């Protein structure tokens, strides 16, 4: 098993080969960084969002946790506040970032665990990870139960977007390429958009289309990244052929 020596050797490699170029980037954005997104993704060691988005210094705010969960505002209090709403405030309010992305991924260990716990979420006991997943993953479990109750998982499911009037339908893995736990992960990814929209401090910007919410999903075994298209009502692989269409869909008027 690699230890701390692997990290230290990595830093030495950075000092020798990458530091001069990165310092140039730091200096370039020092006075006026203009990040593109607040990007929530999973802490899984296999998910390197800065790499598959080809991000550079100053490009994005990355927030990682177990299962790319964003707690709903109903759980917000002095005793229970977490970093995720703080990151939304820092990014969208203080730094005026206009796009929030939630990116799930295949074979997510947190989502696999929540999928296994989905019939036990009402028991408010467990390990720290189990408690985090049960408390903040319950809306995902409820939404997935609706998918299970449908016709062979065909959907659609309805999610709330930026406002109460911007609901959208979603067909989860209509080609049936992925496992049940991966379908569950995709449902979870879309559910987080509704959780983000629950915060009052974002309400005005969301209603004015000054902040837009997007869902992505990364397949760690193929390297393919998918973006949810509200027009097509499904996750669509991001390729050169559909790039322009996805950009248009992501910027389309919500009202």
C-alpha cells in the first residue's frame, strides 16, 4: 500500500517539473480569477474532476465529499451546518459564479453503500458514513423507489430545477447500460439540484437565471463523461458531435 512517501515524492516531482508553470498561472489569475463553476463531486480517489475537465488554476471551485451530496436547506442550523452551503455562498454570492455542477460517477462506493442501506434509512444509527448517507441521501432513496415502482425502471422521474416552475423529467439509463447502483447514482446526482435550489440565499439569482444548475456523470471505467440534457431528458455523453447542442441546452431560457 502506498504511504505518505508517495505524496512526498509527488511533491518533489511537482517542484521539479510543474511548479514554475503553475506559479505563472497563479500570478496570472492573482488579481482577477474568474472561475467557471462551483463543481461538486465525490471524494473517490478514482475521480479526478480537475483532470477530466482539463481545469487550470482559477478555473473552478471543486468541492468533494462522500457521494457528492448537498444537504437540503431544511437540515441547515448552527448545530448541523456543513461545508456545502458555505461553498455555494462563497462561489455564487461572494464570487458571482454563474454555474453549479453536480457530478456523480460509476461504481461510487458511497452510493453503493446508500443503495444497500436504502431500506434501513429510517433507523437513525450507524457509522459516520452511514449517518451522513442516511440523513442526506433519503430524498434520493425516495425518488429511486418511484423509479422501481415504474414499468421496468423506465420512468420518467420528475425533478425540480432552479425554481419551482422549472421542473424537468428524466429517463434514467434508458438503454440499460449500467447497474442498478449506477442508476441509483444518476438519480442521486439529479436530486442534488433540487437540494441546491432549497437555499434562500440563492433564490433570487436562481429566479433571474443568474445561477444555473447542471448535472454530470462520469464513467470511471470508460473515461466517458455525460451531461444531463433537459431537452432530451437523459444523460448524454459529451462528445465533439453533440458539444454545440449541449451548450445550447445548458444555456436555454428556463422561463
